[in-house]
C-alpha cells in the first residue's frame, strides 16, 4: 500500500506574498533531512499542504516520521495511505490501513474533505458510508463525534484520495534558514544547547562556537559539546562548529586580573572572539544561554559589561526562564543527559570564590586594559578548528 506524508505548515500561512519563499525553504530542508536519514522523497505543494512521497518502496516510514517531527516550520503532519478515486477502494484502504489502530481503541469518527467537487459523493455521504463500513467490520468500535480516540480523515483531492488517522504534532516555528544565521556560544552545560534549539525554531541557522582550554579541559569535554551540537542539529540541520583554544587567554586573566573579575573579563574576551568569527560566517547576531540572575556573571550589571564589547545584537532566549523550565526543554529535545556528564568546560576553570555581582564598566575595562590581549586573540582566531555537524 502506498504511503505519503501530508505536511501542514501552520505559521507560514500568515506570510502573504512571501509564503511561497518560506515554503520553498521548508521543502528544501525536508528533502535534505529525509535524504540524510531515510532516503529520497519527492514533494508537491497543494492546497495548504505539502505532500511528501517516497521514491523507493523500502523507505522506513517510522524513521521518516521521527525525522519530520524535528523539522521546524511544520505545525502538524499525517502519515497517510493513497487510494483511488473510487469509493470501493476508499473503503478497502480505510479498513486495511487503519484497521489495527481502530481495533486498539473504543471510539472514532470520520471526517471528509472534498476539495475535488467533481467527486460524486458529498462530504457527509463519505463520512456516513466510510463510518458504516468500519463499524460493520470492527465490532468493538463505536462513534463519538465530540471526543473520539481516532479521527479517520478522508481527503479527496484532484488526483488521489488520502486516508489517515490522527495528525502528528510537528516542531512548529519557522523553517531554518528563513531568518538568517546566528553564532551560538555553546558550553557543555544545560542552557546553551536549549538556546540554540529555540533560535533555530525561529528560522535561524546556527554557527556554534566552543571555547576549550586544554589541558584544563579534557578531550572528553570537547566530545561532549560536539555530541550536544549533534543533538541540536537534529532540529536545526547542519551546524558550522568552531572550536577556539582559549588556554593562553585564561592563564593571562588568572595571572594579571583581579580574581573577583575573572569571569566577566573572560566572557568579554569570548565575545570579542565570537564577534569576529560570527562576521566571518556572515552571522547577524550572537546567541548565549544566559538566564538573568542564575549565576554571578548573569546579573544585570554583569550582562551590561559583557555586552559593551558587542557591535551586533546578542540574543538571550532563556533570559526570563528559571532552571526548571530550561531543564524541561533540554529533556524534551534530548540534550539533558549529555549536558550533565561530569566533564569540566572552560567556563568553570579558574572560577573565583567571590565573583563581583555588581561590576561597573569602568572597573572592568581598567582591569582588562592592564593586559594586552590583542595578540592572544589573534592567535586564537588563527588557530580555530572548524567542522560541519549534521
């Protein structure tokens, strides 16, 4: 039996004359992601739906469903069987395709959508006759038009009839690539992968920048971050991953700057490097996983001191969230268990015992300017390691 995926794009319907451009980006993303995971599909845009048809008979449809669930820009989708525009075939396919699922529940209803008005039966007639056929063949079923366990939908379109059960919730948001590119400062913690996921949901492609400080941070810590980026990439698509060696800069901070200011000066220098790398990768903003007041470097004053070096927007999608909310999202997207692995990242190296929570910009700049970091920054940028993660 031939199966297809019926994709509903939700928010894209509001884009007016630009809708086609956004749909084209969504189709491009689906084509690439499905090709990478399960195989080749063809796509047809038709009446507010994108119909994805497998090119091979041996496509793993369960895997295709799991892939589509993670593609931003899709509000909902259905796994559907294709029937001929003949009512006997419609009844046969409905029972054959959905029979096992219907036998596992108690109630159902039938919903018909007849976009091809040439079809000889009206929508109410289709609902009545398909429902009666299912009731005759599955004795345990009863009809509940208000709150059914399963809604059997029959969509009569120009060339085919599609039959499916309940819709599957999609990832929502906007197609990745429709809003530009941003650079995500990613550590090995819980927050930054969630921030990257949330920005991708609004259509932004990601460049991920990670700061490593060997030998203070281990190879396992770097692998942990790479694994986190790989999990986020299941939603965001391909991520450009940059690894910056930050050791000399951190040692210089430790040797020359007041301990209470270590973290803020470190974050300012990270941001200076990230800005350069972001512009190299044509990014329009930086993204961090900061949440207001979560740690000493995330107070209002500390954030203001950090942002003073930025000449492009800095997005903080988690800024008003508490830790429980962030953890809930990390569990949902599958990054939590990796994030809590006990491998230290450079943000926790040389952490001051008593960090200043209300720094002033004048104080920070005075301490930072006491050291010439310029050559160390240039060396860090020259030696960045790049890779692409899907």
